């Protein structure tokens, strides 16, 4: 802060320069002087802290987006795809990700991964889930239970992948026995 009579003169001159060119603007007298300098100081300090605030906002938004089921599913599929690409011999196996094919009901079905090899055609369904998973091979739906009492039902991935293998075998015109159905659980989900 500017102090003393010389400082008061500088402050008054700074205020006059600030308001120069704003002729005709009505300014309440309480805004002139100390309150303007205090307001500008608050604005300057706030702007100085903005990078930290924006970083925190970006992190919170990113965490919220990553918790969305669609994003978690996409991430799980990418992890499985990356592992398949790293560990499968490219001379023997051919990987195709995210295959959408027409089904028998007039719609489409989406297959996460198809691996072609001399040993069979591997149709892989990926689920990225946490919590406890309840269900059996024959159940139409399985249940995911998260912390507390939160639970949600989802289509049995074994049945879902059976539809994938049948549809793909029909399109390719090959026996269903050539197909190998695999369901991969990514994440912290555990069967109970």
C-alpha cells in the first residue's frame, strides 16, 4: 500500500488515470480510493491462484468421467486389447477390436475382441467391474453389488457372448464349434 501524503497523491493520480476515458460514468464515491485498490488486490490474488483451482477442477472432472460405466468399459476393453497385442504371436493370431455385426433380430451386436487363429476363433467379451458379482452360467442377468446397498443388474456376459459366437459363426458360414467364447473381467470385481 502507498503511505503518506506523497503516496496519497500517487494513489489519486492512479485513480484519475484509471477513470480517464470514462467520462460520464457515474461512480459511487465509496468505490473510489481504498475499495478499488482492495478490489484489484483481491482480483489479482484470485487470478494468481487460478491455475491451482483449474487444475483441481480438471482433476475432479476427469475422476467423475472415469467413473462413468461407458468410460470404464472402454478403458477395460483397451487394457485387454493392449495385452492381447503384446502377448499374442502376430504370426499366428490376428486381433480385431470392436466388431459390430448384424444379428438375427434385425439389429446389431457389438463384439469387444475377435482373435482369429489356426486353433479357433476366440470371441472375447470384456467387463470392467468392481464390487461383488453374483450370478451363474444359466442366469439371464447377474448382479453387481458395490459398497453399501448399491446394486445393479446386467446381462449375463456368458449368454451375451454366446449370442456373439452364434451370430459370427452364421455370418462367416462356419460351424459354431470353431468358436471359443471367453469373458474377461477387468477391475476389482469378485465372484461371490
